[in-house]
C-alpha cells in the first residue's frame, strides 16, 4: 500500500511538441503504458488509436487555422453547424480552432464542402497520419484559389489579443488526485478528459509496485483516530482487491476500490473554460479536496496568464 499527496502538472512541454507526441503521451495515461514510449512510437500509436475508434484520445490536440475568404463563403462552414469548434470572425475571414477529432468528424460528414475540404488539405499536408481512414487525397476536391487557409502556430496564438487568446489557447493539465475529485472534474462538459483506467490497470503488477496507491486524505490528520480508521479501511481494501485479482479480471476486482484511490487524469480545454473551472472549484463552497489541488494550480496558471 502506498499513500501520496495530490499534485498537478501543466503540460507546457507537450504543447510545444508535435501533435502525435502530445496524443500519445496523453493516451497512454489510460493504460499506464508510458514505458512503451520511444522516439518512433507516437505515429504508430495514433494510427492504431484512430483505427480502433478511440476518438477521445484525438480530442487531446487542437489545430488553429486562419481562413481568408469573402464573408458569404463562411456560410458554407456555418451551414454544417460545426460542433466543438471555436470560431471568431476576422476582417478577412475567421480564426477556427478544433481538436483533431472535431476536424476528422466534420470532414466525414461534409467531405463535399469546399471550405472544409480546404481546411483538411492544409492539415493533411502537415500530419497525414492523423487523418488515416478519413481523408483520401484521390477523392478530395481541388483547393479553391478564392479560399486561403493557413495553420496558425502556437506562438501566434499566444500573441493574439486577450479575447482571442482566451478562446483559442488550449492548455492541458495532468492531475494526480483521488477519484472523488475526478468525479467532479468530468462534469465540466466543454473539456476533454483521459483518465487512468482501473478496468485495464492491474495493480498487482510490478510496475505498480504490486500495490494500490491512495491519495492522502485532507480531512484527517495523521495520528488521529479518524486517520487510523481510514488507514485500516484502505489496507483491508487493498488486501481484498489483490485477493480478487487471483481469480478475477481487473474490471471485476475494481468494484471494491474506493474514492481514495489515486488516479491520473488529463484535462484539456481553452483558457476561458479554465477561468470558469478555477472560479467554481476554488470558492469557499467547493469540495475541500478539490480546493486543495485547484488553489495552487490556479496560482501557477495565473503566473502564465495573469488575466485569468
């Protein structure tokens, strides 16, 4: 049995890595298979994820495009009722940000839409592997010279005016917390999530130290009667869980695991949503274990974006 403190990591390095590297790093958290990451593993991993339809992983990376065209041409895009995109009008057209999943799915439905076709052409040219099974260059429309599409770099996004920055800058954060906290985090619907899976993780394996890890409870001080009761409950839970694993699958044995279990979760959204999350989850009315992690996280994020 292992007891750890809650923690967080703002994924700055991943934001400046390739889309494939970002997707693999986030996706492998679910199975705790980070030990399989190599210099060449990202693209095969992403391709396999896409083939098997694990679309939630493809939400963990976004692309921002600048579109230049006559205003009436944007109606072609709006007619598709684009979901899960952030779109802002500009003098010459619009700025649009969406996850790889969002771009894949809108093209699947509207491959004959010229504007969507031209957006995919730009993305496929840079990262063709992200659109395997969706985009066939032989069937694509020819680009329309009246439509200009350009991929916007992260540094350009970070140089945008505040109103655009907060909408188009996405930030990923890995939290190591108990499952009671993640039950509340996932209620923030505009965000994307990937979480360590008790269904697939077998904590009796060597890579987990042959033990269950729990988050230190902030409600009970070590040495108190209440802490002793909690500790006894966790020790008994671990014993029963490991016993069940001798004859059961992890997805069956996990039914005895409590909210105190340590879990890792990646939460990914734009700054305007982070502002909402912080306001809600750091207030006096917020759950104490949530405040324990969100208050220091908010302080660190504000050092990067003081206007939050």
